[in-house]
C-alpha cells in the first residue's frame, strides 16, 4: 500500500560549482512521503538468474548508479542506489562461495589494485550498519516467537518513507553519467 503526502518543495535551489566541496549534501529534488508495508515477495531471490537481474535492475545505469551533475559533469551516486548496490554485493557473496576470502587466497585477484569482492562485501556491511544507526528507526515491530531467532511480524507495520519512485524518475530525466 502506498499513500503519498507532499510535505515540502524548495522554492529556490542554491547554485553550486560542483568543484571540490561545493556541492549539495542531498540531491535537490522534491519527494513526497509514501507509506510502505514490508512484505515477503517472490521477487529478488538470492540464487536465481532472474533474482540477480532484479537486484541489478534496482540500480540504474547498468548497476553503476552514477549521474553527472554541475557544469563539468562531476560523477555522483545517490545514497539509496549505493545502499541497493551494497545489498546486491552482499547477495553475491552469500550465493557464490568462490567470492569468499578462503576461495581467493593466493590468487591474482588479491594482487590487483581494486578491492576484492570480499573487501567490498565487508565495506558494504559496515556502510549499511552505519546508515541503519544513522536513521535510528524507532518503529515497534511485533515479535512472532520468543525462541531465537526472534522473527518479527512486519505485516502490521507501516513505514513512512520518502517516495523512492521520484529518485528513479529524476535519475531517468538526468541521464546516467558517462563511463569513467
């Protein structure tokens, strides 16, 4: 169930050079509030090719998720897309044992300049942990069982969220960043 409310729209957008630290901390777009009820879904499976495609499709621009902003076309990503990309990196590590450190020890993958998939996975887990702490959601969720793991009943939970569809719309209008 989605219910939209419009809280605020900026009357003017400050001008930025997008050089150095001169850029906005948030992408200045209008987002209504929507209600979301979490639910289990048949989509976004962990270990199927269709599930992998669905996870990749959550991040625009062929899973790169970057846009060009400012007169020089500086590349940025939007936090939501970074978070979704991290979830997919973690999903890949869960379903593909060859991406785990014990599988890549001594391989050429560890000699490259870019981080290994396991290093990305670790970085993503830390990033998502910090973002969860930052948002400090105080919604009360009903516990179904006192036996560990204490599974929660989310069917009665409704969350007020920023309208994520606005991000996809604005992203499509802005276009993807040119490859680096």
